[in-house]
């Protein structure tokens, strides 16, 4: 009887696994998050940016840019969790760019464009996992050899910030 209850519990937890993709894509066959502030999205973003800072880029203060579709509230959550950080404000700033984020249950992938010095950038995919008891951790990183020729533009919108604050 205990085994049956354990199986039912695990199956019910697995059926509620989050699915999210940013920038958003239309998918009729899957339930996706409509709000980027829902966990685990902020935690995966923070873990990916901190990993890029600590193991790939090494720029002092963390200036970051999130994928299209992220709310200003999500930017606020990320800024509050990463010490000495802020969102990218203009295209000339050196920044860590999360260009794509994919969350599928207990696995996630973040494509990160990161500064390497001299105004140059590289791209890496950060692969993350978690378990029912362990937090999100970086499983591995793949640095891509393809050169970055176009640095992403800032996605943060001050207008969105004003709308978000007014709607509360």
C-alpha cells in the first residue's frame, strides 16, 4: 500500500512540472507559464547569470538582459537576488544576455551571451537540473565556437515598469 501511495504522489508531482519558453513560442499541445515571475523561472535566471559571471565572463558588476517576454517584475526579482546587479539600460553596456530560456520540469537550459573582454562576446548554453529535494544547479555548460556578431538589444521597458506599478 505504501508503494502505491508513493507512486501516486510522484506521478502527481511530475504532472505539475512547469513548462516555459522565453522568448515565448506558441505551443498548442503544452501548458506554459504566462507569467515570468512564477518559480522556477526567476531562480533559473539567477543561477544561470551567476554561473556565467563566475565561470565564463568575470565582469565586476552584473549588468544583465533577459529574453523577450520577461516582465519588469521579473527584472526586479533577479536584481534583488544577485548582489551588485542591475538590468541593462543601453546597448553600449557590457552585459550578460539570457537570449533563450527553456524550462521542462526538473531540467532547464539557458542560452547566455556573455562578455569576454575587448567588447567581444561569446555564447554558451547552461544546462541546469534539480530534484525534489535539491535546488537548481548547473549540470554542465557548452561554450559555442560560433562568434557573436550582433549583441542583443536591451529588452527592459520603462513603460512596462510604470504599467506594472500602476496596476497594483
